[in-house]
C-alpha cells in the first residue's frame, strides 16, 4: 500500500467515525451504547495498517510443498 493510499484510507476512516459520532449524538444515542463498536472498528483499521498484507506462503514457489 502506498503512502498516499494509506493516508486517504486513514482520513476516510476518521471522517466516517466523526460522522457516525455526530449522527448518534443528534439522535440522542449515548457514547455508552455505540462507543465499544467504534473502538472495535478503530482496532480493525489499526490492524489493517499494521499487519502485513502479502501472504508469502501462497506464492508460486511454495505451492505443493509441505510446510
């Protein structure tokens, strides 16, 4: 993932999270109701950026070989 794509994805995740917070506050839903879900989705976003995206075990040179 290039740095431009990563910055764009992170920015969109932040904007989406902010919008969800504002919408929930508008409808009177408390943070104690939706907070844990936002934390979970935040964890998923952080894991997406930190964990490797290439699975080298599925490349052509490993197909058919025992681990």
